[in-house]
C-alpha cells in the first residue's frame, strides 16, 4: 500500500481516495490525481483487509464488486467500520440490483454501474464526498421497540384458495443430503449402523425424512415435492421409496453445502414452473402441531404471492444464546397473511460467537429454522448476483438433468463447486430482500445433536424404547471416565 509521491508540500492537503486491487493501477488513478486527489492504493484479494487496516485517513473509497478475494459486500461492511466518515462507492454490473441494495444496507454511500469511464467515477467520488454521511448509528427497530401490529395492508388468508385465485403453484424442496455427524452416536445406538440421521427413526415408526414428508404433504402435494439426497445414500433412499415415502429425488454426487443443495432443485423447479413459489424444509426437525406449522408456511406463500421480490425466513423465539443456529433480527412491519405477521430483516447472523449470540438474544432476534419460502426466480436471481460461481456451474448442468448425461454432468459440476453455505453466502448478504415471520403456537426442535434430541423428548414427554438404554449407557461411560480421572489423580495410573 502506498501513495503516489508527486508534490510532498501539497500532498497532505489533497483529499485521499483509497483504490483497491486492480483499480489502483488503472487509468482511474491518473484521472483522480489530475483532479487533485491523493490516491492511496490497497492490494486486492486476500490482502485487502490487512492493507485497509493499516491505511491512514481517507475521504473516499472506490471498490469493484467483481474483485478477487473476500466478497465485496463483506469488504464494504469492514470498510464502513474502518472509515465511518468516508464516501464509499461500489462499482457493480448493470442489473445487479440485489448487490446494490445489500451494499447500501451495509453502509456504501452509493453504487456506480459498469461499464463506466474514469471521468464518471471521479464525478461520482466528488458527488459522494459532498454528501458523505458521518458516523452511522443503528436505531432500534420497530420490532425491538414493541410495534407488534403491522401498519401495512392485511393480505388474504393463505390455504387452499391460493391457486384457485391464480397464485403461483407452491413446491417443496426437502433437504436430505447431510451426513449428520453430530447425531451419529445416537443413530449408531438405535440402528447399530452409522446411517445418516435423516434416515433414522427416533420416535414412532417413521424416519426423520418420512416424518418431514408427512408434515409437508399437509400443505403441498407429493407431486410437487423434490427430495435432495446424496448418491452414496442411495440404499437408504431406496428403502424409503420402497415404503412409499419418497417422491421425486434429486441425487447429488457429493455434499457441497446447503447452497447447491437448495439451488439445484430450485433451478429444476424453475425450468418446469417459471412462476413457482418454493418452500425449503430441512429433514432433521421435530415440529408439532404439524398442521398448524404448514398453515404458517401457506401464509408465507401467500405473502410471497403479493411480494415476489421477498425471501421469507421462518423464525422461532430464541430461548438461549445458541451459537449453532442462525439469528434473524426483525426490523419493520410489512403486513399480514392469514394469521401470520411479516417483518423486514435488520440483520441476519449465521452461527455467531458466544458474545454475538448473547447480543442477538438481548436484541430480540429469532432463531432461524432454515424453512425458507420464496419465488424460485427470486432465489435463482439472488444466487446469480451473490454466488455467481456456484450459480454458473449449476446452470451448466441444467440441460443434462433427466438425460443419460445427468450423472457425469453433475459429477463434473460438483467437483468444481466449493463447499458453500446458503446462510453465509446468500442470506447474510441479501437482508434487503429478506422478510421474517415468527412461528406461534408451534413447538420446534432442531434434532442436530443427541443433547437436543434428549432435551426435546423430555419436554414433549416422549419415551421411545431406546431412550433409557442410551442415557444409562452414556451415564455409565461418564462414570467410568470420572473414575479413571480420579484414579489418575491418586497416582494409581
């Protein structure tokens, strides 16, 4: 990082402009210097944060959204924190409205559309500096302030009449592609094998996947339900299918995280139904009463019918500072659909630190259930702008789906896709598009670990046959461990 040494006597008096990455060696630099700006250069890629951290005071910053390294929106957030009074301009491709809105939400002063010439960027810098805001502070949201009644128009009830009124058909995507490693000790105890948790039977006679499909079919027909699984789990999928539980199944060649796990089936649905609304369901939840839950999902679909630009997240009241969940901070009321209220989202935080989780709890944030309702086209457009690498690779496979070349095409695509979380890569970055609705009158548990399963079974007064055996075995193991620790302390070994 350096400044161009032209006139030492007058350099300090010039307003400083920070150029990041390739912009620092572009014609823009000369144009700014000709306009009497002092140019400060920061390397791009992995060095951008480190260079900006050691940079002196600047009055303006120009950043290209397509630069290598950390995502441009994350860099915008950091730069706004590091330089709270500087004018901050982001260069974005024309049509990248989601990126633009997200950048403004993270503190950018403005966005300039590419392609754009150096003279126009200099003019934009001058305009932004003349109107640059001072330190930004976060005001309490309407939700935190206790504004419980939405001011917006109440929407018609959701339910069976949606499609009769010409609303978009509602599809379901059920996620069944994980390995469930944290729950593996419990699944091993129950089934005497390390099967993925979604194919385990923890209560009743149905697997977690079967129970999820039973719940989903209360509001969405199986004919419009797609299960996303892994090819290496085929024998478990075949067993579910033989029992008549599994509808259309999309087999991924590898687990590359929730982003491709959601986006691939959504893209397939979009190809079939361009107006489709999609509801995404994890398959490791315990939810009661199921019918009330699906009514809430129907309300969310009704809301999306009226606000197709929104991605609705279903939230649940938080009871502790959980670091393994995503958190959603509701902001301003948007309206009702059926019996459900909808709010804009001030902030989405995926798996915060312990201190961050405590702050989220104190601010009245909700836990994210990862139940998502949105137009398929909206999700795919958000992916195109926010995770273009994943989007482009998945797009290249779409023409081969349902053909003899599907397997090799998906294998090639997934080999090139990095592990990508939908929450981190997309939801955290598109808060201007998000809406949240809080579940009421529904008991929801994430069965991601033995501790959570056992706690929820006790809360629900459920005692499956394996429970006493498992808890007594764990207690005996813990006691033996304590005995060894005591013996070691006494010097016996």
